[in-house]
C-alpha cells in the first residue's frame, strides 16, 4: 500500500517551510537580524539547514521556534497532515491516509491549529464599529460596588432582565429569577 507520505519529498517540504517562514530571506528568530550565516546541515536530516546569527550568536535551523520543532514525525508527515486538514478531512480519514493512529493525528491537528492561532495577528478595530444586542456598562472603572447588580424589587418592570419579578404561570405567584 502506498501512503501519501511516501509520495512527498522531504527536501521539498523544507524548501516550502523556508519560503513561507522567511519570504524576505532568513532572519534570526531570537533577535530578528538578517545577518545570518549557514552552519552546515543536520546530521539525521540532510535537507534541514542550520544557521548562526552574526548579531546575537543564536544557533537555529529551519524548524526552530516553529510548530514543527522537536517532533518525532518527519516533516513530510506534518506537511501531509496540514494538506489533508486543508481538504477538510476528518482525523480518522487523515490517520488512514497517513497510516498513523487516530490519537497521533488528533495531537498533530491540535498542535497545528494552535500554531496557526498563535501566529494569527491580533485584530485591531478602527473607524466605526457596529454591535448588535450588546449591553455595555461603562464609567465604573475602579468602583466595583457600582457595577454589582442592585437588588430588584418584586414586580419591578424596569429590571431589564436582571432578576426582575417574574410571574409563575402555574400558580400565579411571583418569584425572583
């Protein structure tokens, strides 16, 4: 049986990672400097390039400080998993395609999703922003007593859903919600 990972080239996976991680050229993940020198290849994975930063002397490689760093599965398995996730396949289908256990695929997909969330830029709102069905209490900074819900009298019609008097349909008695 031929699996998807048998068809994927490890060298092309490392090239893909370099292109997406450093589109402007390799930079140090520690200090951000572009003054980098190549420092040989990895002993077990010859496609994996090592680098040294001239500014801070930080040693790193293609996968350092990424979601793929220090993983037991080869990079081609991770790239295959990411590709199949993009096709919206279930973890069971991905496990079958990659010839892995469902538990391993579950951990991989969780790690990949978390890695994407961590790299996602923070959203900044500007200009005019609309909200629907939002209740905002403002002007009580540093005054926690003013924010606490005030006790509502039974039958108070102006309670706006904050524990106001409610009539029971069954007995016609009032109770506090």
